[in-house]
C-alpha cells in the first residue's frame, strides 16, 4: 500500500485577515432566536457536526431490517436452487435431505445404516449388501463427503423418523465434536446461504462457462436422482484419476506406510459419545466394521479381530467385528482414497457376510 502525504497549504497573512473579518461580520444568534440559528433545519433537527455513529444508532432498525431481508432472500434462493453449487456440495446437501425425509425405511426387516465419511459414500452399495444378506434387510448409505463426525447427521435422520436398528461404523464418532443434531438448523441455513455467491461462481467455473450452465445443472440433477435410487451410494467420478476408474497396479504413493499398523481411536466420552449413548438407549446398535484401504498403504492386520474389541467390550450397544482394515488392490480404487464401483461391490458384499449372523438376529 502506498501512503500519500497530504500537505495543508500555508495561510498567508492576508487570507487570515479576510477569514477573521468574515467571521466578525457574521450575525450572532441570540438565545431563542430560531430565525438566526444556522445549526438547525426547518424541522429543528441538529445536523451541524452530527456524529455518524449516533445517526446510525438512531436508524438501527432500518439496518437490521435490510440485513434480515437480504439474509432471507439468500436463504430462499439457496433452498430453491440446491443444485446451483459445486458437485460435492450438491451431493452433500441432497444426501442430508434424502436421509431426513420420512419413510426412508419402508419395508419390514432389519434397518441398517452405514455411517462414515466419503469412503462410505463411494464405497457402500446398499443393493449389493441387501442381496447378500440371508434375512430381509433394508440398508442405506449414510456416508457424507468431508464430514468429520457422522453423529449430528445421524441424529437428524433419527429425529425425522428414520431410526435404523443397526449402524455400521467405518469411522468412529468424535472427530471434530460437531454434536448438535440440528438444534440451530434455521441459523445454520442462514449462515450457509452466505456462501451463495461463492457457490454460484464455483458452479459456473465447473460448468466451463455460462454457456454450459444449464447442461451442468441437469447433470447435477441426474446425479442426485441416481444417488437417491441407489439409496445414498454415490460414485465420486469427479475425483477419479484415470479413464477406467482404476489405479495402476504398480502405483506407490510417497505417504504409503506398509510397515505401520492402522489404528482407530474410539472416544468413550464427549458430546458425540453422549449422543451415541442416547441413540443406544433408543434401541440403536452400533457395530464398528473394517476400513477399506489400499494394499501397501498400511501394514497387513495381525489378527482377524480388531484390538478395539477388548477396549469396547464393556460398552453396551457397541461392538466390533473384523479387523481394523481390509486391504484391497489398487484396481479397486478410483483414487488413493475412494473405491470404484467394482471395489465398492466387493467391500459391500464382504460386509454383509461379516455382520450377517449379528444383524439377522436383530430384527
């Protein structure tokens, strides 16, 4: 930043004399003489040297009204055009709407939700899981992209009347401790709407320009409809690195640690854990399941049973099945983190076999 100095022009003796003479010749208002009072308007309001903060304070209600009107307008546009956002945010918003719509579970049998982050979103296919189960099961993919803690969304899902019998947990609760379960939903929607212009800009950029906006909007709408038909499963093709959605077999990443064990931490205190306990009291059972990882990313597990089973043995309503992780070849992944459709089908089928004895006795 370049600062420009300001120099006050010097005042000559003659100028000073003229100024003094003018002020001397100005009429002096006598007390009570309103005709000669130059500091007031015809309405008597004092404007000479008025404090701008005082003026602002006097009109505070107008400012608040303007903020409320603009905020409400943003919320309405944000809600009416949910697809006018970049791809990941379209699915995130639509997914929460989907799982909180009453009637999510509409058949008899065991109701299963698989909770986690984007690994679950792209990795769990309810149709494969249900078909592989030996009893009547209706499952739903409750994974959310970039979600540090699944519990708040699960709470909203249950509050909407969609209580599962069993929740399979890929990533334990407590990451970020977001717990709130939608208690300030209206305020959250207002703050979310602040980013409308940013989302529109990102949407147009994704579309490749204004000429392709309508086509990009249609693609987003079709993706949401397909996600709902697949009961929450969504393949994140936008992050796929190769045309065939498969990583090369010989791919090795710099942060791979094939000699390091994969270990999850499960909090047994804190806001999220208390919400989990409340759901358990409401009849929900939680089962920790193996995390899907690339072969070479971590060490092969030493046992078929996660060490978490011992640490959680005394916690009612929570159990652990299988090891900490299952390793899959690179060909099962579309990027270093997310399973491709074939890998997702494999993980989903193996999960069904793993939990079948437990959940088919839960209904």
